[in-house]
C-alpha cells in the first residue's frame, strides 16, 4: 500500500482513515501519539494491578501479625507503569517529594474493614 495512492486519487480518504485507526498498538504512529503507554496492553495493566494488590495484601498481613513493639514493614512500591513517571515529576514539591509520598497510618479498624 502506498500513501501516494491517496494523493493520486486511487485511495479514498475514508480508507486511509480506517487504516490509520486500526494500526497495531506497537506501531510507530501509536508510540508517537501515546508514548510508552501504547506498548502496554490491557493485560499488562491488569497484571501490574494484580501484583500491586497482592503486595499490599501481604504488607497488611505483615502489619497485622507483627508485634506491637516491633517496627512496621515499609509499604510496597507499586509496579512502575508507562507514563506515570512524567506525572510524578509534575506533582513534586520544591523539596523533590510528591505530596502522596507520606505513608498513611493504617488503623486496625481500616484493616478489619478491608479483610471483613
């Protein structure tokens, strides 16, 4: 297929638009328009979410079963997703930390509602 066929009148604008709309996710145009996000399929996003939820569940289990006098384990870091690094840089404060960087305290009531 030659795009010059559109210029010559041998290929309709509707057909060109249909071809562009149905380009594969990993095509150069999709990567140019959407960046790294185009390389991740819905399956990749669901798998990353599953890993994140499992890590949080394990962290909560450790927090509940740890001794009260002992140190609490650090909360898990989410799986890095494409495009999220750019957003983090925009929301950073003057000290280089994001406002969400503070670790929230988890009360026993919150844990009970989560597991209940």
